[in-house]
C-alpha cells in the first residue's frame, strides 16, 4: 500500500505507474475523491460532536424544549453521518488496495515480456551427441514420473514423483536450506493455509485472488449445504465468502510473520528461508504447458524473504545479494542461465524492481523461469503494519524483499534434461550427491 499523502502529492506519478503496469489509472482519482469525502465527513462529524457536547453541558443548567430539540437534531445528524463515514472509509480502503506500487527509476518501461532486458548470461548450453529427451520422456523411461495417473487422481496438471525423483526433490530443498543457513538465514516452515488478510498484506490480493485456492469456510450452515450438494458443489451458485486460502508461496505467510509489530533497527535486517508446499490455480495460463511438470498446481519451494531498513540503497544491496544466492545454486549445479531485469508491464502490482532467472531447458530448447527476485519497498509493510524504531527514535516502515531460492518441479526439469546421458541415464551434479545419496539415475 502506498502512503495516502504520497498519492495526494504525486497523483500523476501514481497514475503513470499504473499505466506502465497495464492497469487502469482511474483508481487514483477514485482514491483521491473518497479521501476528500472521508476527510470532509470526519471534520463535519467532529464539529457536530463538539457542538452536541457543548449543548449537553448547557442542558445540565438550562433544560428548555428548544435546547432539547436542538440536541436531538444533532444526535440525528450524527446517526446519519456516522454510517455514511463508515461506508466511505470501507470504499476508500478497497480503492487503496487497488493502487499498484511505483517502480524504481532503473526499471525499463515496457508493455510485456518483449520489454525485459537480459542483464547477463552465465555458463554454456550442454552439447549432446544424441537427440536429447524432454523431462517427460526421461521421467517416464526412468520411472521417475507418472503424469497420466496424476491427472486421473488429481485432475488437470496433476502428477506423481517416484523413486529417485522423490529423493531429488527433498534433496534440493535441504541443499537450499543449508546454503541459506550458512549465510545467516533463519529456516521457517510456515503455515500454508492462510487467512485472507495475509494475502492482502503480501499484495497477492486483490489482484491475484483468482489464482489462489479458496477453502470452504467453517460456517455450519455452509457446510450443511455443501454436504447436501456433494461433489456437485463446485458447479453450484453457492454464495459464500472464503476466509482462508492455500498460499502459492511461503512469501505470503512470511510477510505477515511480524504483522502489527514494531521492531528495532538494531535487529534489522531479518532474513528468512521459508520451506513450503505451494498451490496455484494457474487460471491465467490455460492451455500453456499442459503436459509435464513445468506449470503445475502444486510443488515445493524455498523462498527468501528479507526485512531491512527503509533505505533504497540498502534494498538494492539486498536485491543483488538475494540474486547472488539463487545464482550460486545454479552455478553449483553447473546450469546455463540468464538474468532478466523485468519491465513494468511484466512485473507484479506490488513490485518496485524485479529480476527473473531463467535456466536453460533442452527439452524446451529455450530458457524457462526458475526464480523471481523482487524489491517491494514499504508496500507490504504498510499493509501488514510492520514498523521499526530507527536509531533517532522515529518510527518507519521496513522495506521487504523476496526471491525464490529453489522451486522443485522446474529445477527437476533443468537437472534431468541438462544431465541426461546417451544411455538414457541421468547424472547427478556433484553438489547434490550428498543430499540424494546417489550419483546416477538409470
């Protein structure tokens, strides 16, 4: 969330930021209009209360019909104005949540992925003296993957990992945790069933609500109706509002870990490595990557989250360090990758600056996204109410950043496809061998 005073002082800048992110800038005028209405109502209500209090004091010594009628009239005006203010405040809060974050000056302006800038390319593509397989064929031939039974049991984009693939998935998670622990990160396994407030705090809602799995509320009446409908409830027009959802990243619960708290500057930065399953509906990617495990509804991930002082030089420094952490892991595995500086039209609403890391995947004959690295500024901290007391005694909102360390399914694709051998086996990178207990899958 952006400071309302900043929006008042810089409306054109905020509108342009919305346009650059392919969003409707009219929400800025809506916010300012509601802000003006609520402030006018607050002033009017304060004046009415003051006048009524003064009149009530007068009534203690002088009770006349005229004064009593005037007091009752003031009470009625307050009864009319207070609900109006409550509704305006609700509308104002809703509108404020629709205002996207601004971007840093070095972020390129662009409509879509064509405006992204390749910052660097590292490593070389693997050279094969045979026709390489994609991860699906490798997974099936080595009994690592079953997508047909996965779809049968879990539906669209469902899959089973089997045998050494299971060891690889958990080995990747443990490897990433050890890597980040050595750098001073605190490991956390957060709850992944989160209240709606947590998604609002992280900035995933309202924009990304359609991408999240909503859970049926614990309302007895609702549960009775759902029970009667049975398996057909998904197709019904049942009217209920969910209060809990499945998070698509550990970022969601970690942003709210310190919600409502006031920290001390001496305790910053705070760095977390969150391990969690992740759940995403992928409704915006219908028809894309429908087979295999590149784009799935559930996977495991280690997410880096940082809380630092309210200073963009410090945030930029941490942004580069988070990027370095993710790059080190790819380099440890000997993978070919590129780093992109994302343009305004290809980054999320809460983000001020974003890098994507794309890793070479021979089966796709191109790079595939394996990590995202973002500066959020105080956008999330304002929503979550996370402040710190600075050395000079002032209160400030923390800056927050996040970055993927390792996402299981896409890293498995990269490793299987890049390390496949002519005889159909898969070599395991040396750095990962201690975490899986074998050096070859055959």
